[in-house]
C-alpha cells in the first residue's frame, strides 16, 4: 500500500487529495493490466477510457472547452501522473501526451482552435502530439531546420521531426517550424497540423525499450492554414517553453509514481523473503538501502510539488521545474535500480513489475530536457539572479 502522507502537505488543497483517492480507485479497476503486444491499440483504448472517466478534463484549460478548470491545475496534473504511473507507465503516457500535445492550444490557441480541438481531447475522441525535436535539434531548439514559408493565407511546411510520441496514432500535432523572423530560437513559430493534411507522413515508427507510439514525421509541401498558427509569428520558442513549464514538472511526478511503486514492491519483498533464517529486511544493508530510497523519494516529492504549487500561484518556475525534473528522474532511476537488485534474479525477469519499471524510467531522464540540460537551466537561472 503506497504511503500517501504527502497528500497532507501544505502544497495541496482538499480537492487534490480527493482527486488522488478517486483516481487511485478508478485506476485499480481499469488499468491494472494496461499492456499488450499492439501498443497502438492499447494507447487508443487508454485514451478513450481516460476520457470516459473524466480524467482528461484536467489535461486541458478552459471549462467552456471541456476542461476541469479555467486554467490548468499543475498540482492536479502532477497527482494524476504520479498515480497513473504507479499503476501503469503506458496509462501515464496516454494521459501525459493528451496534455502536452494540446497544452500549447490551451495556452496560445485562438477561441476557434480551442473550440475545435480541446473538447475532443478532453473526451478522448482525439489523440494529441507535440512535435519539437529533430534529428539535429533536440535540446538545441535553435538548430531547428524544419521550415514554414508563408504563402497567402497558408504556411507551407517542409522538413522532418523525430522522437515524436504518439507519432502515427495522433489525430493532430502541434508542430514547431522555422519561419525566419529572427535568427535562432526567435524565428520559430508553432502550428496545428492535422494528421490527414496532404504532404504529412508519420509512417516511420521507432521502437524503444519501453514500447509506446513513437515516430519520425515528414512534411513535404504540407499546407497549413494561417489560422492554425499558435501565438504570433516568431513566438514558437515562447509557446514551447511555456508548455514545457507546465508539463516538465509533471515528468517529475510520473517519476515519483514509478519510484513509489518500486519502493512498495521492494519493501513487500524484503519483509517476506526468507534468507539465512531471517527475512531480507532483517539485514542492516537492506535497511540502509530502504532508508535511502524513502528519503530520496520524499526529497524529490518536495521539489516536485513545490514547483507545481508555485506555478499554480502564477510564479515563474523555470528553475524550480528543472530542479524537480532532474532530482525526481535521477532519484527514481536509483530507487528502481535498488529494487531490481533487491529482487535478485526475479528483478530481471521480463515483465516483472520492477523490470518493467527499470525500462520505463530510463527515457524520463532524457525527454523534455535531459538531466544535463536541466543542470544548465538551473545554473543559468542562478547566475542570472545573482547578477547585480
């Protein structure tokens, strides 16, 4: 049974604890076995179930567009991701991508765009995706080569995106492309591209150690109406960073969910596994490891929910979100590795809970900004604040 004392922390309001309790019960009934050989089909089913359950309403902003709140509640997003990740990594992925893929529309979309896309996302009727990375432009967004040229009341997109989650199953993509208003990151714009747009192709799929829909996208004279641009021309980097400021903290929360599940599995195993006339938990080495795991999880949780709370207070959280993402993902990797070690041979049996967690956590230390990028962000913010 997961320790939920953290729900009493002053970061949360009463409705947050009620949300977690309701979701935990729902997930225990609906998503316990959310795995299968056809990962595309599983993800489509999960999105539909999350929509029917009302959980995707928290992933979009605006009550008149199907959202649970007028503005996205970062703490709610984080609690949902932590809870779902504890039950199933793929279910957490399905929820997270609905939020990340539509987040720029919630934040920067016109009323027409919000009305067209957000209600379908909230119901689970449309699958969303976020297309920023390129083969030579991952962490270095300024190196982006995918280009959009204005042609009358349309933009014409040419280029390539890769490592795009939900690639191949999404109904629409928020795509970032160079429009040339200024050098580097200041000359990028954001667009909504429907999956059935002529010249768009997402057929090249990518297989990774924790399977989920992932693809390379190609744009060949892909015409997108100017009305589908998000924000002003040249403000795409601002759109991307504002979206990531919301959902980067939620990556930390998902890591917490993985870490808590691994800790629960390890604790149950340690207290029941008989060795040399006693239990594994009776050994001081085991006790020391459990103590390190528990302290690391709480430290990461404090950073995560501090960042979420600060954002919900309207404060800038670039540094705090980076700290949370870095600490929580790195801690979760350590906790899960310790759990695998504690299980011994069972820990590396395919589809054992801790083996699956071992594969699922690894990508979180890379996507939405690798750990090394978070370190650069934190240092940059610290140095900026210290400048007279």
